[in-house]
């Protein structure tokens, strides 16, 4: 039996926070109808999640088998590595503006454009590496807006850990977190090599000490889509 395919449409949204046009890739399920309500999954590294992660195909399959709830997936592509670093890195020049864009501009646009539940518990953020970092930081800042976060091998530094330590509204968040046990020497975009495993373990200890609904696992592998892609199967099912 042929699985019906959803559609991926391109949208552009004007961001006042970032003072630029932001491109969006919006996946709508095959049986999309304004009569149903939909949960939202917002992906940093948007093009990567559709092309390398094949997240649209996975959603088609699960929705067809009724294994996940009705879901709209919104990918936000980055322009280049510098653009990605500016927006996603905790010390990036546009990091705060980008976080505000997600909460104050993107969410109202999506809620206005599509039949969403308009509740934090039905909105999720996902990202890999720095994309996971900005997803976590956004949810910590706006837990009423984003109730779920899926982290694939996030970049973790002291400011990120401090944000987790100071976070109090733990009942609002649900976090899915994976990292590879071989992520000890990751080539970062600034040309340096970093140990991702140790900081992720520290993050895990911090999150476990909070009363957050939290899943953590270390997979056997390194910092690549080879491992993130197959993991999406479980991530989507567990969170939706």
C-alpha cells in the first residue's frame, strides 16, 4: 500500500527582531484539513532535518499508521555557517533576537496561519548540535510557549548549564536528549575540536535533578547525521 505523502511548502516571514526575511519549509500532512487541530514541531537546521533527517517521510509513515498525533513540521534553514553561529550559539551576535523571533514572531504567525492547539504543551523545538542548544535555551526562556524540546548532541557550555540551573518552571517542560559516546573530539565550525560528551553528561545530571519529564541516552557513535537520522524514529514517537 502506497503511503500518502505530505507536502513541503516554502514560506517567507519578515522578522523585525532580526531585520531580515526568514525562509521557512513547512510540512503539512497528506490528509491536512483545517477541520483538525495540529501539534507543531519547529526544527532549527531546517533543511538538514528534511534532507538528511528525512523527517517528512518519517512523519508520513507514522501519520498513516496513526502512531503519532497530527503534526505540522516547520524547518528554519540557516544561510551559511556564520549565519548559523550568529543565531544559534549562546554567545552569537543575534542569539537573543533569534530566540525572540521564535517566540514572538514565528509562533503567532503559525498559530494564525494553521489550525494549531495554541498551547505550549503541543509545541516542540528540535535541533542538532548548535541547533539543539538554541532550542533548549529558547524553551528555558519561554516554557509557556514551547513545552517540548528534542536535543540531538547539543553544544553545551557554562551559560547553558547556568540557564538550566536557574530554571524553575520544571513542570512545563518535556525534554528528549541524546549524545554519542564517541563525541569526544568534535570538529566545530570555528575550526576547533571540542569534547561534547562530558558537557552533555553534566547537562544530563542537571536535568535529572530537576522535576522535568526527561529522557536521556548515549548512542554508540559520533557527531553526525548517520546517527541522528535513525534516532528520529524514536524521538518523534516518544514526543508525539
